[in-house]
C-alpha cells in the first residue's frame, strides 16, 4: 500500500519542484495520502539535492522514505549514495548521460536531460520530463493528474513546453520499461 | 535546539514555496539541519494547504512538526485547525485581514496580503512577505540567508518585487513583535 519515491540530484535540477508536483498530482488529484519531504544537512551544502514522496491509501505516520520503491537519480553521486536504499524489486531510473555508471543492468537509463535539450532547446524542463519518465515507467501517477499538477505550478507562459517535456518523458519511460537493458536478446533462427 | 514552524493557509497562497525557501535559507545558508514537509490528505482536497519546517543543530530523526514554535496562518481555517498545536510560549503570526478572529490577544496580527497588494500592486508576493514577517518577528532565520534563498528560487524578472516584499514583511514583523497587541497601555501620569 505504501510507495516510497526519492529524486536525487544536484541543486538547480528542479527536483524539489518535481517532488512537490508529484505530491500534488497524487494527493490532490489521485485522492491518496501523500507526504513530500526535503532534508538539508551538511551533504546538501555540497550541492546535492533530494526530494522524497511517500504515498499511501491510509494516513502516513512515518514520512521518511527508507525502503525505496523508486529511485530517480539525475547525478552519479545521487545514484551511488542512495542505490542501497532501493528495495530489491524497486525501480531505478537514471539520467543515462548524467549517471554513466549504473549499479545494475536492470536500471532504466533514459537520457532525460539531453532529450529535453534536443527537443525543447533548454534543459530547464528536465525535471518535468523526469516526472513523465516516472509515470511512463511505473504507472505510480496518472498522466491526467500529473498534467494538471504541472500546469498548476509552472510559470505562466511555459505551459506548452512543460506539457511537451512531460509527454516526451512519458513515452521514453514507457519504452524503457517495456525493454529493460538486461532483457536477453532473441537469438536469430 | 529543535524549532518547529508551520505555515497554514489555502492552495494558491504560495505557502509550500515559502516552506521550501525557508528550509533552503536555514539549511543551505545558515548551516543547520532542516526537514521541510508537506502532507496531503482529504483535508487538502478542500483547498487547505500547509507546509512545515523543522530546524535543529543535530540530524533530525522525526520530521513531523508536533509542538509548534511558530504557526503562521494565512486563513481563519488554518489558524483554527492548528492553533492547538502551538506551544504555550510559541509565536502565532496571522494575516490580520484573512484571520479576523484571533484565538489569543498575544497573536502578532500583520495585514500581510493587504500590505503587499497596496505596496506592490499584486498579492502574488504575500508568501515572501510572510517569510519577512517571520524573520522580523522571531529571528529564526537571518535576512541575508533568507534573501539569498528567495532570489535563488523566484522567477527571473521578479527579483526586485520579491526583495521589496521580503523587506516590507521584515519591518512589519519587527514592529509587531516590539508592540504586541496585549501589551498593557501606559497610564497617563
């Protein structure tokens, strides 16, 4: 019933905004209980950033994520630091370029930031594309709720680019989940 | 050592952004441990919004606010719902117009939203002014750290108005704390 998601990366990648938007999508539009948290300590002052979202059908007593269902890492450091918090059956989503060394071949590696830069001309929307990847790869949040939450929070005038980034991420996430990197190749007959 | 702050109001007042900015000010610039949380449940779907910030000199094991040092309420409902969580010696900051019925004469009632509308032409910056009021009334966060955190997070082009709102709030908060509503009048000699 309880689902724990962590976004890990560096300050400026917009992962706290991504956490807030995911929480609003699930809490306000999908009708679940959600707690969204960011923590700051000595490690954050080095530029690291993380945001957590805990989702449940029932009120949430303990809001910290401890055994992750999803880790979405946008830096190598974020991946390395938190990979051990992922459940064995958890989903690891990586920015393929920013996390060159995946700790497992089962990771869903999507070139999130590059994809956004190439399609939309700016990396600014990579956090929104990351939410799309999460939705496409895991189904944890519906695209209707997610779109509503994105549009409610992004600056006026940026709605279409954010919508494009979200959809781009969704398709990429769906593709990555349908053909994970460690799926055996078919032998030719 | 532990300080618990809750912002309570309605969606659209920007209180989650205020919570994130306060946490970044204290965590990234003032060098403390901070956890910042928002929770969503059935009550949030009615439009209520709350954001919590817990500050400590040591790592924070339990991130939920339970005995508030500060409650900053921007709606009557937010005040009524959470006033009982305030410590006896805690500080209650209210938007004077939006919370017409204060539960105690010791409340610091500042017309935050009106003040911003009159000075800056838009209510949009009331959440930033509220942070200024908090800083001016309590000293929990320094203005240098708070200004840096505000400027790092607000949209480009709005820096000056946000800075103005912050300073406006700071002065109002300082005045309110210096002359609380329940201070006995001096008898004329």
